[in-house]
C-alpha cells in the first residue's frame, strides 16, 4: 500500500458515505476489523450507488497508516480523478 493515493483519499464514515452517494468513488477500502454496524452502513451505501470496487483486505491500523494518520481508519474512499 505504499502507492496509496493519499491526495484523493477520504477518511471517516460520514465523509466516505457522502462520496459514495455522490457517485465519485474509485475504490472503497473497508477495514476487515471494522464494526458490524459500520460495515453494514458502508455496504448499504455502496449497493444503492452501485459501487462494486470494495476492498476488505486491510485492518483499521493498516488503513490509518496508508493514509498517513496516527489513528485507525475503518473506511477510506479513493475519489475518482
């Protein structure tokens, strides 16, 4: 994940849902250890917006590190250019 596009990364549930609903997500990264409620919220938004590029292979710690923040991140959305 060293080539993670942090300049286009949106972190956090509310902001990520906003990007998903707007139709601008390129990829949605959803942490494998995120809470069930959060996972359902994100997957529901993705289904409604017909987003299919969802990656669940990273932990919250790994996603936080990938976007260069000092805390864990449950969801990260990469916006389309």
